[in-house]
C-alpha cells in the first residue's frame, strides 16, 4: 500500500529539497530531510488525498524556502552562498514555541479537569415516612442540577493560558491550519465533554450510576485523549522547528 510519504508529490518535493541543499554538509542535509520527512508522516494520515498532500506541502513551504532556512547562519560547503536570500529562522519558528504551547495547554487541561469534574458532584437526601402498616419507609433522593456553572468556571479560570497558547500556535508556522485549530479547540472541547457526559448520564438513568459513568468516561477522554492529542501536536511542532533550525551554526 502506498504511504503518504511515498506519494509522488512528496517524493518530488524531497528530491527538489535535496538538490537545493547540495551546498550543506551531507550529515546536516540528511538531518533536514529527515525532519521534513517526519513532519509529513505526522501531518498526513494513511488515507490522505492528493488535495491533503498539496495543502500540507503548501503549509510546509516551498523547497526553496526550507532550503533558505537551512542555509541561514552557516557557511555552505565549498564556501559558496546558499540558494536564494538566506534569512535567520523566525522567532515563531524556534523550538521554544512548541514547548511553551505544550506547557500552557497542559496546565489548562489539568485545571479544566479539576474544576469541571468537581461540578459533576451530586447530593442525596433521605426522608422517612410511616406506612399504613406501621413500617418506616425511607426514600432517598438524588440532587443533581447539571448547571453549566462548572463549565463556565473552568473556561474562565483557564482562558489566559488558553488564549496565550492559541495565539502562539496560530502565529507560528510550525503547525498547519488544521493543527492550529485542533490546539485552539482542545481545552473548550475537553471542558464541554467533562460537563456534558455526567449530565447525559443523569438524563438517561436518573441514577448515581449514570452520573458516575459519565464523569469517569469524561475524565478518561479529557486526561488520556486530550493528553495524547496535545503530545502528538507538540512533537510535530518540535520536529518542524528542528528541521528548520538544523542548519544553524553550532
């Protein structure tokens, strides 16, 4: 089966980039090409269409622009100037950006989980009545409002972290538009799931079990699912930064 990185468009892109990097030390050239290759593997799924490949390559930048970044700040092999007008790696393309975005969104996710999950709590109250036969009948009632106040509290508490990370991801070329949107939606979507699932459990069962199952499923999705998505995108951004900065002087 043809994989995304063996797509003819990707193959032509890598060949052009390899040709443009002819003046770079072979070891460093291989490092740049490997970084680009890894970025494409992360960005393109197994069912990527031709349009997906074209869009991802366009977001990555032309082979000329990537080669210019690789030549920036180094003396090419043979002492000749690199292709195009070499310029330093931009501030928003540096390796600190994925690290900061990951830390901010990771902290925001933890706070959202703590605040919203606490709002899924419920209370019970019991009443005792005496039946006609003289027997005492105890009735237990569950009090669960499902008010969205916990959801709003979680979003309000984390919005400075979320906004800063979203702006960094949106302004940085290290992620595609789709990846940047995923990072931006990660915290609000996680908060909504954490609040909504216990409410649905209560609506469907009107029992403690439904609330608890919904809360635990939401917690798993928030911590495990959200954490995996965040980790994958931070790694993708770090690899792209490494690919762009691979040619900097040591």
